[in-house]
């Protein structure tokens, strides 16, 4: 029987992969090295009503930009074909577009939360927080993988 990282008392890790110059493994402690944002969020849950929380963490865009996404910086629109797949340890998935989080386009303040309501997430792993979403369906707890994929080329 395998034991989860949180149950074993080991810091959770997020694996950054895909079209990145610097793929890596990051802990919640590593994520605290980026500028931290704090947001108060209200999510309307279909089964349990409105949930309110306060999250702190770096912007997803900042963390991924530091990993060196493989788009051509001289071609502004090249980044529009990049997708971001986020996976939680429980198997929950969410897909975002690079344009959604890029400051030149959608500028969504998507966080990789390192704490929720003042509670650190070092053992459980960071959470994906999309404060602009009305419901929390794209909220992912215990993120263990983020893949950046620029393979989409459209029709040929």
C-alpha cells in the first residue's frame, strides 16, 4: 500500500513539464520565492452553496514564465497556441490557455496558492485558484503536475 506525500509528512512537489526551457520540480516553499498575491474568493458550489476563502500565492503566469515557455518571443501571437494542463494528486484536471493568464491578453490573476485561510499547504501541495470563476470547478487542490504544451497548430 502506498502512502501519500502528505500522510508521510513529506513536502508535496509540482512537476513542471512540456515545452519549457527549464522544466522543474517545485515545492510550496519554492513557490514562496515569487511575489505573493492575496485574493478573497467566493465560489458558488452546486451542492454546498457559496464557499468563501482567502488564498495567497504567486501568479501561475509568473511561475511558468520563469520556466521559459517555448514560444517565439519575437512573434507576439505565437504564445496564443500554448495550453496549460494542471493536474491534482486526486486526478482532477483543468485546462487553461496561455492567453488567459498572459498580461498582454486575458490577464487572469490565476494563483498557485501556497496557503488557504492562513493555513500553509506545504504537505498537501499548492492549489489552482481562478478568482474570476463564479463556481470553483477549475479549482484544483494538491497540484502535482503542470504541463505547458505548444503543440497545437490549428488546421493545416
